């Protein structure tokens, strides 16, 4: 039968049959709607978690930048004020030198009192140097060591060849690291006799 040949009653019954089928088909669509709600809730939760992680990242990044700046400032201050304790200890030596100079200019000053004052000041300076790990090197009588000594002359002497016979300027070590080489004269090898 063609659609025109159908009776209106038949058309109505087919429409009702189609409507009857539609609710069954729409039930799965209705079942999909709660899944979409669950999916939207999961998406919202994931977005909230992502926002939370992003904010935590920003806080950590800012904290890292603050730590970096603080470390740079601490290093700069260490370079700038690293000698503060040593310098404050040296001020006492300077004060002693100034007092010694003032007393040497007094009419009552004698060579003996000035010498005693200089010796005490030298002991005070040696104490400060020892306190900060500065040791004096006096290599007299030791074999010449080019890593710690600077030979300024070779002389004939009654000593083994290449032995330090005279120290012109003492050397210094800072915590066992060479600060200044000692300037020394070294014994020449003895000429061979033609006996």
C-alpha cells in the first residue's frame, strides 16, 4: 500500500507504534545523560586539581626565586665582609703601633722601651696571624723547593748543594697553601777539584 491509500486510522496506529518505540530508544539517551553529568563532574574536578597544581607550581617557583636571590646576597656579603673578623683583629695591632709611635716621640723615650714595644707588637701580630692560619716559612738549612722558595742568588757556602743558606724575605702559608714564596739564597754546587 502506498501512503495515500492508507486510512487515517492506519496512519494514527503507525504513529502510536513509532511513539511507543521512541520511549524505548530514548531511554538509552536518558541513560547517557547521567554519564554526561558524571563526565562533567570529573572534568570539573580535574580542572580544580589542575588549578591547584598550577598555583602550587607558582608558589614553588616564587620560593625558588627567593632562595636564589637570598643565596646571591649571602655570597656577595661573604665576599664583601669575609675579612671582617681578621680586619677587626688587626685593628689591635694598628692601635699598638700608633701608641708605640707616640711614645717613641716622647722626650722620655729610650731605645730600649721602643724596642720592647715593637717586640710586643710583633708578637701581637704573630698571634693574630696564627689565629687565622697564616704560618711563617723559614727554610734556612732546608733543601731548595721551587714550589715554596724563590731563589734570588746562588752563593758558595759550606752546605750541601741546592740548600737554602740565607732567607732574605720569609714566606707565608695560609692554611698550608702558599701565600708568599720565601726569597732565598741557595748554596752552589762545590767545584770539583782536580786531585
